[in-house]
RNA sequence: GGCCUUAUCGUCUAUCGGUUAGGACACAUCCUUCUCAAGGAUGGAAGCGGAGUUCGACUCUCCGUAAGGUCACCA
């Protein structure tokens, strides 16, 4: 109900959204989700998605941030139609290269008498602020508006002069009708004394010039919206539709997730071996839900299902419990070839495994990939498996612990007897009995049942893997083959004698 | 302190006045099993509190409470 109007607008005019990060470090999940929503909205309506860099605070700028931002978005599969690297009809897309433009609009406001130079020092401002705090009221510069401001020569800051103090009401596509009284309006800085515009001014000019129709942003901007609206009014322009995303909270759920609170760099998830599809799916669902019981969505699903009115308003905790599960779901959707290639890549990356020549064995490896896949939910789990010694036994004969070869209440004599039986059986079995784990199982299982499965199967499996935890003995024999399996079993017999 | 918001299982959420309040993750138990994982089955688990409105409220209104945001020459 609350969005009938905005939905109609979306259909009539071309949707233009933007993501406008400032290059002050890495991208965390909160940043990325905002980008994702803006991108989804643009894609859903065949609109335009713009990437714009808001680098107006030179002090906070962190080198390499731009590359990091581009890399993060690309990894996720969020591609932009206009941006700093590819240009576009409204280039440049880096605010520090648009200073003349802001100056032009600033002068326009000065001419209208809606902006004035201000040379109040930081110390003076601090005094004002402190006073306001003591009086327990919000600090407003307009209460201290100088009577005879100097002429603006670029060395002072330039302040907006609030044209009229009134209550502003606007419709947020997510939160519905919002409003704030005159106390939200102030003479804020348009251009800083260093010549750079503030976010508050620059983003408005850019959004107008770039034709942005929907502004996706975090709720920290709600409080300053009346300021923006008063500027749009002063410029004689129509503001865009605001769509406010809910906050993402940190662990415990009582604090907005920010870089200082341990928010993680999205590229960390690349290192941990999560799929970009997973991340997109997960982030989309953190604060938005199409309704219904489906949870696993592809990129295309998300684009077609996305809608602003299904967006959540309350904050969501970022907990990655569900991430592993979701990643596995997306891994299941991959083609087997791609999946195997990826597993192989991670094996090669691991120094403990990459040394094995058998990694290139084209008969052996296809048998191993599915087993590995069964046991992981993200690629880095492969490293965990290697670390736990759960992989090397495919490539080399294990070290055997004599004590562990014997099942619970078994004895050495019987264990040796069983192992010899298995060796014998395998050696006499025709080749086609090694074509699947099930075929091997049929050779051994009845004997195991008669003599106590644990008594037979445990030593067999242990002889093959040397590990208390490993796939079942039939699978191991299948993977290792007749020759290697019998050799390892014989080695176990030798160890016991 | 002013202003603006938010509030359903531990977590992410469904419900748009009438449901035994649904699902997923996580957890527990059982089955399958020599072990681990996977798989199957089952289970525990929620409407912040208080007033209204209504035949009926998780849903609407108000008051509390708690939480978040904001009050920068940061975005």
C-alpha cells in the first residue's frame, strides 16, 4: 500500500540508481548490501546502475580503496553501467574531479541569497556545541548565523542558508511516510574551506545531473533528509525517491555493524572460499524477503523477485551460521566439471597436498572429488580437511598405529584373520568387482556381518586410511584400487604380527 | 537531552484483523552406520509490557520499556 505511487513511477520512467561509496577502506557487508539493493532495483526495471566515488574527504581517504571497491563488486557479480573506470554520459564519476560543477551550483545559491561564506573557526564552533550540549538541546548553526558574512572567496567554508523553517514530509519507499520538523534544518556546510564540497551538497548535485531516480541508502541518512529536501527546493528541483535500507547489526544485535565493530571485508569471504552467488543470496535476504518459503535464489531469481515493499525495516544481525549451509546449496547447483576443477585448484594451493604426483592421476582424481565435495560447505574446508589429515591417505600409504587397528573388544589374532580374509577376497575378485563401492561392499559385507562388522570393517578401514575418521572401507578400496588396497592391508597385518 | 525510527523462536524471517503463529539455519533425539560426513524422521523454541478500538489483535491507536540512527568543514 505504502508504495503504490513509487511502484508506478518505477514503471513509467527509467529507473536510475547509484552506489556511491567513499574510498575510505574496504567494503563490508553493509556497504555491499546497499549496493546490491540499488543494483537489483535497476536490473529489475531494466534501468541504469551508476557507480560513483565520493572522495570529498581527502583526510580519510585510504589508498587502494577504489580498486578494492571495484574488485568487491565485480566478485559479487554487481556490474555497473556508468562508473569511474568505464565512464558514461555524465562523466567524471569521481567527485574530486567535479569540483567546478559544485562551485557553479554553489554560486547559483549565493546569487539567490541562499548561501553565505562562514569563517567561524573550529574553536568557536566547539564552544557553540558545548553550550548546546549543556543546555541539552541539538546544536544548530543557524542559531549563530553571523550578521555580516564575508564575501566568499573560496578560502572560507560556504554554508547553506535555510530558506524557510518548516516541517518536511516525504515518502520513503521502504519506511513509508516520514517527517521531521524545523529542528532538522540547519545552515550546513556546502563547500568546505579546502574547496571540496560536503557529501550533503555534492551528492545532491550529482544525483540531479546523473538523473538518479531512486536513492538507496542506510537509515543514518534519514535524519538529514530534510536538509536535502530544503536544498532541492532551493535549487528548484524534484528530489528522488528515497529507499532506506535497514541497519545491519553486529553480533549481539545491539550495535550497527561498522568497520570499527569488526565488520568483515567482503573479500575475506573470497579467501574463505564462499561463492559470490551465496554472498549475494545471503545479503539480499538480510533485510529483504520475497515471502514464501524459498530461500535459495540465483542472481536471476533475485532480480525478478526484488521489490522495495518487501524490504525489512528493523535491523538484522549478521550471523554467518546460515552462510555455510547456503553456500553448500549453491555449490550443489554448480556443474560437476566446474566444481571438480575448483576442488583441484584448492588442492593445488595446499602445500601439503600439492606435492603429491597422484594429483595428476586422471583415473584417481575423479573418484576423489565427489568424496571431498560431500564433506565441505566452502572451499577452504578443503584446507581444514588436509589439516586434519583427512586427505593425504588417498595419495600415500598411512602410518599405522598398532593399538588402533583392533576394534574395541577385539583381539589381534582375530583381527589378523579378518584382514587376511579381506586381502584374499580382494585378490581373488574379478576386476569388475572394483567398479563401485557397492560392488566391493557385496564382496565383504556378509562376512563382516557374520564376524561382527566392527571387528572386520574397522581394521580394514583403519588399515587403508590410518584415521579414525574417514570414508567407509568400500569407498576407500574403490578409490585406491585393488593393488594399493591389498598392499595397505598386508602392511597392517605385518604391523600386527 | 531534542528529533526520527524499530520491536515475532537463539538467528534470518512468513503473517498485510480470524492460522494448532508457518519456514530456514542452528540445536537435541532417533533411524541408517565400523568412524566421520551426507541423508531420512521427530522434537524443543517466539508475538517486549500495559491500556484501549473490535464479536475477534502478532497485526490498528496510545502509554511505557528496550534498541538503533542523528544532532561534523565524515560519508
